[in-house]
């Protein structure tokens, strides 16, 4: 691939096998959306929990889905498909989300989905033909977005590193990526210039995150060891306190006997054992010292398993619950004893607490959601087979940059880009699936790169089914893993944010280039003005889709101005 990834004319005339695949997959995705088993829109998925549990109606859920999807369908999905000749998930799966949820009957959902698939495969080609005959071909102008999207997308690892690990590492990553882009363009001109740079950047980000998590784990282990040392020191101190003699006239077990006598008489001096000189005052003092010795023994005892309470019966302490009481009714050492032992108790909950998930209701919800998805595993495997087969037809791309790469036949680079994207969106899809009980239409989206790389449709269907089955079966474990690796989870979130930012800027810049191609300064005025008005109005159309939608509207307006003899098209 050359350094200038311009896209040729978009061809939306699909083969019969491609048409049938698109229609069948749209029917299947609409059925699955009707069952609230999976949807493509990540923003809709959390709302499905109320629908699944009967707290929301089908109509209300459909309204939410349409409101969150319409801008992406008409502002991003349709213009992207018309400009590249490659279908995308915003154009196929967002409408089937809406249609599947809208259908009141199960049998109607796949029919509506199939109808939408037919509209896409048969209608877009006609739209492209009509647009090509206009004085201002705004669909051809949209192809100007290819270069900024592909090249700016390369920098998303450097942005993610800067946000998570600071300016110094981010600047270093950006310099390294730029050097790798230049080297690739010079030494391997047939390779996509950003391929190696993206790979190195993503590996550096994951390496930084893993190193931080490992450092935190080592620090936690050292802190727990220090807590254990402090607890042991407190135990030894308690043992030494127990070994102090009760009084000058008491030897051996005489102090215990004195305490026992005092406890029996309710602490009366008359019942206390006399000292060596027979004075009652000294015996009373001895009894009081014995009581103090007993309190110290109870509060700071070395062995939480047994404590001599003066009556000769051992009492078992409960180290698992802070604030538990001994057999004698005294507070245990965990509550009022050594602070180190108390801290250790807070850090190490009892086995019953761990087994119950710490009493967290979210743990129960996650388990219920994972069980619900596993119960529908055969249907989800069929979904994985269909989506992977669709990607294998070379008529579908999973993202903005991927669509342009697929259009140019760069399937390996497209797989690389969507693999990085999958890692970026993995925490979002996994957590929303566990919280709602509804999965993603493409799962964790690993079926996309698998489909791009496989040469055989039957093999693609088989691998897609296996990939989605593995994802569903491992979903609960993935959730626990993300909880134990906070930096890795954060790096995925930073990746997603960086991808969104780079593509947002690239699409805006490419849309302005398309506007200039259509109408020069007037085109930039119309398209840029529509974009800014959308921002001022509170983003009636989502930001990502606003610029391509403005190009389409601007192209229509320029054609109207031409027919009114108010505008002369720019000669390309």
C-alpha cells in the first residue's frame, strides 16, 4: 500500500452470496435484539436490564434505542458506506436493534431485519448511481475522509499513553510512532504506514499498564507482610503482659486463685485471699491487680484460640468478625486489642464473606447475567458464525478506518486495526453485558479480524461460532480479571477514548476536505457552519456523525444552488 491511501470509486453492487449473507445476518440480529439477548449499541445495553426484568415496556426501550442510534445510522453509517462501498455495523446492526425491539411478535422481528438488509444491499447501489449523475457528486467527495482517518488513527496509542502515564511517556511514544511511520513509508511502501507504529504503541501501553499493576501488587504484599509483623509484635507484647507476676506476695498460680476468689465474691475485699502478712488490705490490692491482669489478658491475648478466664475453661475467640465477643461476654481482641491485628482483620475477610461475593448485590447480578447468556449459548454461537461470515465476504468493515482499508483490499491491516479496537472496547462491552444480561451483537468484536483473515466462508462460520462461545463462557472470568487489574482496565478505557478523539478529529477534517472538493470556500462555509450550528444547538446529531451528515446536506444544497444558477461546481 502506498503512503497516500486514496479510495477509488465506491462500488455497492454486491454479489448474490453477499446479498444473501447480509439479509440473513440482519434477520438474525433483529431476532436476537427482540429477545433482548444482544444489541450493538453500547448505550442501549444498560437499559435492557429494566426491560428484561419487566420494569420497562417494549415501546419505551425501542424509543431509547432509536434516540441513541438515529444519528449514527444516517450521519455516519450511510455516508461511510456510500463513500467506501463497504458496509458497516452502524448501517446494519443499529437499525436491526431498533426493529427487533420494535417488533411485537417474535416471528415479525426477523422479517423486519431481513427487509432492512434488502433495502441496504439493493438501495445503496441505486443511491450511488444517482449521486454520480449530479453536478456535485457529494458521495465521491466523502472519499476525501480516507487519508485523515487512516493517518490520524495511527496516533491513538500515544494519546492513551499520555492520558494514563503522563506527558513524558506520551511524547516519547509519539516520537517513536512518527519515526516508525516514516521508516515504513520509506522501507516498506506496500505496507500501511501506520501498521507497525500502532502495534508498537499498543504494546507499549499494555506494558506500562502491566508493570504498574505488578508494582501495586508487590506493594500490597509488602504492606500485608508489615501488618502481619505488627500483629505478631502485638501478640508477643500480650504474652509478656500475661507473664507479669500479680503481686509481691503471690507466686505461681496464686494470682489466678486470688482473681478467682475475688470474682466469686463479686470483688469484695472481705473475700479476697490475704497476703503473706495476713493483712486484708494487701489481699484486696492483690485481687484488684488480678482483675487488671485478666483484662489485659482478655484484650491483648497472644493466642486468639484460647484464653484462661480464671475458671479453667478455654474460650474460643472469633477472629473472622470484628466486634465478636468471647465466651465470657468480653469484647474480643479484634475489636479493642492491638491496632495491627484489627487492621489485619479488616484486610482479610472471613471465608463466608469471600464465598458470598462480599455481600455485593452486583456480584449476584453479574452471576445471573452470565448464567442467562450461557443458557442461550447455541443462539449466540449462530450469531458469531453469521457476523464472522459477513466479515469474510469482504463487503463489511467493523469501523471507520477499517472500512477504507477493506475498500483497498488491505485485509491484514484491517484485522490489526479492529483487533486494537476490540481491546479498547472490551471492558465496556463486558461490564455492560454482565450488568444487563444482554451481550454485544458482535460479542467483544474479535470475530471481525478473524473473519477478515480467513479465506473460506465455512471456516469463518465455524471460527466465529467458537470465538463467541469462548467469549460467553469466559465472560464472568473476564469481569473478575478486569477487577483485579485496574491499570489494564484503565488502559482499555483510555484506548477507547483516544480512538474516539482521533477519529472525531479525522472525520471533521476529512469532511471539511470533502466540502472544499465539492464547493471550495462556499462548501466549507456550508459544511462547517452546519457542524457548528449542531454544536450550538446541543448536538442534535452526535458529534461523530455530525460532519459526514453535514457533507451530505451540503452536497444537496450545492446541487440546488446549481439548478438555481447560483453556484458553479468546482472542477476536480
